[in-house]
C-alpha cells in the first residue's frame, strides 16, 4: 500500500542554530554548488512534526515522506568504505568470471568475443552498474523500496526479487559440487585421476597416446591394455567420468528423476549453513568476511596461471584465446552472449547492488566506485581466461584434438579442466584442496551477498516500528530453508537437467535484459535523467560525465532491447551437451520461470493504474510522484522558489527547514 502525502501544517519549523553550521542540511551535500530542490523538483517544503509538537491550521499540499516518526531507525552503514568495495567485488566477481566467460570465448571464436564484450561494457554494463549503486545510495532502500522514486514501477523491485531468489536457489549447487570435490581432495590419490574406480567404464583411459597412432596403418595396434588406436577416439578421461558418473550420476533425461545423492545433500546443507552465518548479522559482519573471500581466489589464480603456462600446449591454448575469428562478428549469437555475460557477470538486475549501495554514506563517491569495480570485474574475467586456456591447450595437446573439443559446456569446465590442472602438479591433493577451496570462496561471497540483497528487500517492506529483535535472523533462516527445499530437486540423478533449466531461463539472458531496459526507462524518462543527475551531484559533489545520461536515455535501452529481440528471434530449444533435447513440458517450465519475473513489471503497473482514481493524467501524476525517506530531509535543502509563493503577513511566511532526524 502506497504512503500518502503528508500535509504541511501552518506551524512551520523554526530554523535551529545548529543547522546553520551544518552545510549538509543547506547545501547539495557535497559542496558542488548545485541549486537544490527547485532544479529538479526533488523535494518540496514540508513540515516534520517532532516529538511533543502540536500544530494546527490549514493544510497545504506537500511532498511524500516515509520513515518519520518515533519508530524510525537509522539505516545501518558500512564500517568503512572498503567494506562496500570488497562486498561488490565478492558478489560480482564469481564463478561466472572463471568458467562462464572463458567458455563463451572459445564458443564464440576466441579473442573476437572481446570486441562485443568491451563495447557492451561501456554502453550497457557500466551505466546500469552505476545506476543501481547510485539509486540504492540515494534512496537508502533495498530492491523494492528503492522504486519509491517512481512508485508506479515498483514491479521492477518485485521482478528483481524473483530473479535473485531463483539465482540464490540454483547458484549454490555449484558451491555444493565444489565442496564435494574439496572433501574428495583429501585422499592420497585423487579419485578423478585413475580409472580403477567403481564408476569408471571400459572406455576410461588415463593417458592418451595419440603420438603412437599417427600412422594410419597402426589402427588395430594395441597401445594401452585392451585399447587399440581405433578405440582411442571414444576414450574418456577419468576426470569426465568422475564428474558425470560419480558426482552427477546423471540419468538419461529430465523425465528420469532417479534417486537422491545423499553425499551431495550433506554438502548442500553444509554450504547453506555457511551462507546463513555469513549473512544473519547484516553488513557489519558481511563486510569483514569478504576481505578474505574476495582476495584469496586471486592468489590461487596467479599460482594456477604460473603452473598452466609451463605445461606443453599452453601457448596454443592462449593463442586460441587471443586470436580472433572475425567471421564470428556477423553472428547474432556472439552479441547475445556478450550482452548476457555482461549483465550476468556485473550482477545487474538482481537488486543486490542496490542493496549494497543503500548501506553507503549519502555522500560516498559511487561514480568513482562504479568504474573501479567494473575494471576489477572485467579484468578478472580476462585474466581467468588465460588461466583456463593454458589448461585447455594442454588438454588438447594431450588428447590430440582441437581446443574447442576438450571441455564440456557449462559448469563442467570448472570441474573438468581445472581438476586436470591440479592433478598434474606435485603433491596433487594439496593443490586440489587449495583450488576447490578457492572455488568455494569465489561462489560463497557471491551467494551470501545475493541472499543479503534478497533479505534486505524483504525487511525494507516492514517499517521500523515493527522491528523485532531477531527479525533479520528469522528472515535469513526462512530464505535459506526455502531455497534448500527447492535445491533438493537438483541433487537427484536428473538434477543437472533441473539446474540447466534454472540457469537458462530464470536468472540470465532475456530476464536480465528486460529488467535493465525498464530500469533505464523509469529513471531516464519517468523520473528524469537530468533530475537524477542532479540528485547524484548532491551526493558526490559534481555531475557525472553526460555519457551516463545519454546511455540511460537512449543507448543502453536500445542495446538491451536489441539483444533481447535477437534472443527471441534466435531462440533455440535447450539441450544438454548438444545431445539431449528437453521435452516440451520442460521448456514450458523454463518459460514459466522466466515470465514469473518479467510479468511483474506490466502486471504491477496495470494493477496500480486501475486501482487509482481520477483521469489517466491524474493517476499517472500521483503514481509517479516520488516517496521520499527521512534521510532526504537531512541532506537535501528546501525548494527556495516555492517559498516565494507564500502570502505575506501569514503564519506560513516563515522559514521552512528540514530538521535533521539525528
């Protein structure tokens, strides 16, 4: 239910001597010299009733304010600004940078993929990344209440909550698999390095002797046990067999659910317990944990790169990564994958960046932060590509095949190529444990910040006077438990097919593009791009480069909608490993997952318009009028122009100020 405008009483507030000395209350909050209030209509004069005040008189129309009153609680903030930077790095830099970006590179012609990737970074990624952080910082609210800036489009908040909930649900499965590998690493002999295990097949081969089969006349020569050169083409690595036959124990299709994998269930439960205790106390504790979880993976990646470049075939793999195949630029799928990767990797549209930004100080320079974080994110993706392709080059040389054929698509890259790398190092169990511990940390901070964003959005729906002592702890527990119950469908023999449904439809591709498109439209055209630029100037003390405004207004929406339409036109049925085609009812489930978030925006908009009264113009004006929070009274000065309209000689002709809630 929307809050109504608070009427301004004839009893105006008296200017306190302290507010004269506080530049934050009478300036733009950053010393930038921008005229407040009247320039963008951000706030109109209103009276705030303090405790014990009693006013009477004719009411006058004023702005809309929420959060005031005895039950108001000041929003929690980061202990230091570096906590915010590290949390954003931990959330945005995750498993997608390690296995998704390199996979998309070799799928789309190697280095040529960097061209559409970098182009979309500057016209889509950075502008929306900055928009979400700045919006959260300005409104000091989670993913739902942040759209009080234009209440008619609050469906954007609900849509982001649905997306991040789905993402939290399926993303943690990668952590469960990584945790399973971590446990299996504590063996003298790594279980995925040999072919003498119960899950191995007769086609398993530890070493591929392609050099012995270069002569075609040796096709029937036995080269290893009962394996001949003719059989070599169908040989399988023990790493692949461990992944498919032991970890997944994969069934023949989605329709064959199979039985539960109890080892994976225990791993899944352990990971969810870790996530809970990382999030339950809020950003004060989360901001400390990410210092370790966000930095340690870089140490391991550097170690793996040093080891990778010393392997035979690594040079060919890296050249495949760098050398572009220019013909790929003409394929729409390359541009679709680039746009999808940007929005997925930058965590755009999930609402978590908005939640993280809401814990910033009002005057934090989020403009500079956005560029620093974008550089770290894309730089990590590019760097991880060298690590991955050095290993892929070695695997291709060992098996005597093209580089593009040595790894399975999807998360299998992290559980096939990387285990191969660590199994070739001295003291392999130690390196395996180190790598999978890094993998766990990479995904863990992304996961618990995603849960933090979801819980923040939920808790912001409840006013401060309904505060319960353990409200956060209970909300986090309910969220984790609900996601865990859904995750049980992914720890069966058919669980990988369910995982792919969530990954392909619910939280990537078209849903994120749809969300980003509407975010730009609402901020740039409903609220006003210039108006929001003025608000940012109030926070950081200067106006960002006009490129941001142009992107929000024209370029980014066109890019998002263009890729979105290409995605629909070039839509292909979902497959697993390019072999198994999902049944029609599986695709129906996938589209339901996608539409459950996408329809939140138009359905919520139509519902609010039909429920409102008056003409369409009156409804639109009322429903797009921002609902301000108490902190806006503290940091934004009054609309001086509107004071001149007051009649002389009345009680209304007094100085109206904004009393600090502090």
